[in-house]
């Protein structure tokens, strides 16, 4: 067999088989227990609803994806800046760290209405909510990356009379790249969750709706098949985000692994 | 074999009654006296934790002695920022930046000195050639074997034309054949440029093969227990290791070293 095909099969076949088994079990359960469609629709019903509403689901996924990407991007920029400040002084790090943890522990569902109150109903608030939930992993990972230094590397720079700035630009920042990539991978999933939560509260108005609003709407009107379709779409979107960030990250860290 | 005198570049090192006590109260070195001559190749052996690495860091100006003094170059300059311009340090690990190619790793010390012009680029190519890695200039460290990584580390140390090369067990992690080959290469490089070299190792045979003098240090707190001159002429080659005189001298040093463990 073609080795490339073989590898692709080895990669994709197991999860696809599992997926098929789950769908069959799902269908079997609905038929066996005679579950009403407003509680659990059959896979076929979900697929049909998804097909009927594919335009709305697609544009919803695009809108949600756009907001998540912007939120993630903002968290990368701000998170790296904060981590940079943290890495410059132990004192600043000690002073600021509890508030960074606050970002991690604050229930975003409780904060979201406040954000909307401050920034209004609309896209900007959703991006901000996504940004807030994505920020913490970027801060912690980047701070770790900037401050975890091989003592010999530090001595190497010192023997060569390197300045603080040279050490930062030529040692700490590039050395932090794998850590930033790891943080971004975690945040890629979180950013989608942040947008969905934001859209629950702010997705009204206009004629463009994100997946979060579709979920909210489908739930409120008991359109369970549609709800399932929207949830599955947002899961796929999260997977796509994760794959995208992982792909970019792998490109950035190719050299570390010795495969160019 | 004689070497052209190049007094402007040569560097001697003098440690006078150097003691160093770390903050935790551990005394790493006690009244250490050591002189390394211009262009001399000196090896230092001693039990683990005897302060060999600490001594090297004092010479490189990475640490300051609690008492005593460390002089570099004649008896005028104290170890520190100024003298570091002429010093290169080779660590036990290759200590390469994984995101930089061989070429760019070797270039780093020139970059840090703001000296990457055409001449710098020529020098980078030259030292990569010297360590036999011409075909690997664009490879990344992860693509190289341990021995090749150590060659890159050597090239990086030599790129600045140091007058003092400090080596802290650089070949300890390599297999024996690679180690022997690198010993021979290092010696050829030394014969070519005649920098002053201080080489710390656990391996007595390596110390005898490389150096003009072997210093045996005592267990902590470290001081000089014995100095053994190595009379073999240069250039030395692999056959030296098979000669009876080599075995005898290695035996002598080993015996002294064993005593130092007491």
C-alpha cells in the first residue's frame, strides 16, 4: 500500500470508526427507548436540519471563528506583553500574578453581561470576552518561557559581554516560542468557548448571528435538532481552530525538532 | 615544533590565594594558587565537586573570589568584563541555540560584539571548516550528533580568536572514540592558534594526552594538590596513547588523583 495513504488511514480511521459506533449507538438508543425528538433527535434528523440550515450554520461558524481568532490574537499580543513585564522583575511578577490568576478563575458567564454593559451589544464585546478567557494560558506559558533559562546559556551570553537587550532578543524571546505555541494551543479552544458564551448574551441584533446565538435561539425555541447541529458545528470550529494553531506552531518550531 | 610569537594576543592567568565561599557557607576553594603560562595547555583533574568548575568561572569573571585575586594577561588586569573580550568558554553541554543553524550559532559571539561584517562572515566559514562541518553549516543542532554539536560549540568558542580558551569537561558526554578524535582535533587547533587553554576533565588519559601540565586538585575545599609536567613533544597524534611512557604517566596522575579523594 502507498505509505502516505497508510499513514493517513492510521491517523484517521480509528477516530472515524469510533464516531460511526457512537452515531449507531445514539440512533439505537433513540429508537429503543422511543425518545421524543425534542429531547434527543436521531442523527438523521440532525443531519437534515444541518443541511436545511447550512447557510446559517456556515455564516455563524465564520462569524464565531472570526471573533475567536481576533480574541486569540489580542490575547497573544497582550499576554506576551504582560509576560515580558513579569519576566523583567520578580517583584512585578509577584504583584501582578494573583490578578492574572483572577482571569483564570473568574466565571466568564458572570462577567460577560458586565462586558456587554460596558462595551455594548455587538462584535466588540464578544471579542473582548474571548480575549479575557484566552489570556491566562498565554501569560503563564510565556512567562515560564522567558524565565526558564539554561544556566549555561546565560553564562555564554555573560562571557560574551551581552547586554540585557541582546540577551532578551537573542536568547529569551526566541527561547520562549515553544512555550507561547503551547499556550496558544490551549487558548485556541478557550477562545471559541469565550465567543460562544459572549454570543449567548450579546449575539442579538443585526442580521448576522454567530453559533452561540444559534445555540441560544435553538434552545429557547426547543428546536433540539437544530441545537444539536449548532453544538456540533461549534465543536468542529473549535477543532479547526486547534488544528490551525497547532499547524502554525509546528511550522514555527520545526527547527527545534530537527526537521526543516 | 615551534610557534610564531604573538605577544599581543597571548594571555597568562594567575590565581593568588584564591578562596571562594558560597552564600550557604560552603567553601568551594581554599587558598588556591595557580599560574597558567602564555599559550600553555593546562589540564585540571580532581574529584567531583572539588571546585574545578568554580575555578574556571572565576577565571572567566563569572564569579568573584571571596578573597585572593585572579589576574589575566601579565599581572595587570583583573578577571572581569574587560578581559572577557579575549576569553571563550566551552561548556560540558554543547549549549547551542536550537532555533539557530550551525552557521548562526557560530556567529553569535560576533553578533554580541557587533562585529558581523564581511570579515566576520569569512571567519565563521573558516572556523566551521576547521572543525570539519563545512557541509553542515545550514543544519540545525537537533539534526546533528552529540560529537558534531560539540564541534559547533568549539567553532563558536574559536570564532572570536580568543587568547584564552576555558573548557569545562567538554567531551564528558561523548563516547570514547568521538572523545579521542575531538582531543586530537582540539590539539591541532591549539597547535595552529596557540591560545592559552585551561581544560577541566575527569578523564586522566585525556588530560595527559592534551596538555603540557596536569594539575591535580584536592577534594573540597579545592586547592592544588600536585602538578605533573607532561614531557611529550608536539604535535601529538593518536599513537601516543599506545606508548609505555604515556601509560606510565597516566598511571602516576591516576595515583595522585586517587590520593586526592581521601
